[in-house]
C-alpha cells in the first residue's frame, strides 16, 4: 500500500472543505472544530468566508495579487528618482523608502507601504539611503570633529543607560 504525498496546502484545503461539508450536514461549529482539531474561531472565519464565496475552502495561490506597477513603470522608477529628493520638495537629497513611496504615489498614482518599497528597490538593485553625490554644503572638518569628540561621548552615555 503506497503512501501518497500530500502538500500542506492540499491538506488545509481538504480540511476546510470537510468543515463546509459537515456544516451542510447540520453539525455545529464547535463540533466541527473539535472533529478537525482546530479552534472554534477558525471554523467561524471559514464559514464567514464561505458565505461570501462557494470556493472559500481553496487555498490562494502564492502571489495571487497582480503587481501594482507595470514592468514599464518599475523600470522607469530609477529615472524618476534620479531627479533627486529635493526636486520633490524634500529637504536634502537622501532618499528613504517613505519618500520613494510618496513619489510613486505622486508620479505614478500607486500607493505602496514603505516596507514594500524597500523590496521593489532591492529588486531594481537601487539603494535609496545613499545619495549619488556628497552634498556640496558638507563641512568635512565639523563632521570629523563630531566623530572624534561628540560621538564617543554619546556612545558612553548610551552604554551607561543600558546598565
């Protein structure tokens, strides 16, 4: 007798389908939950979904949501951002994911969460945190002094607070 390999997705689908069958046979949700080894809340959620769609027992395929940006728009993004953050009324040329999300909304009319923007930029091999050039207004002497004098003191203060 051979053992059939069943995927977790298939097993979950079969379990949900069985729950719906039992419900149609008049079983109470608490009985279904006990019989299938799941919480009453899980069965309740399944039943609410089943009221909306008769195929609610099916697992959703991964990546079932179409991308918001077209491939052309995605390829265009680095060019749009090449104008610099200040061109979009941000202070300083540093790009952050939140700023990029704002520009995507303004220029392309698509709303993305900043965490997803990070994944988009990574796919494009684009690092938003580093400006293309150093700012001309940088005071290298002041920066060096800060690193040597101020930063070590700040680090000491943090480590003493942590204790």
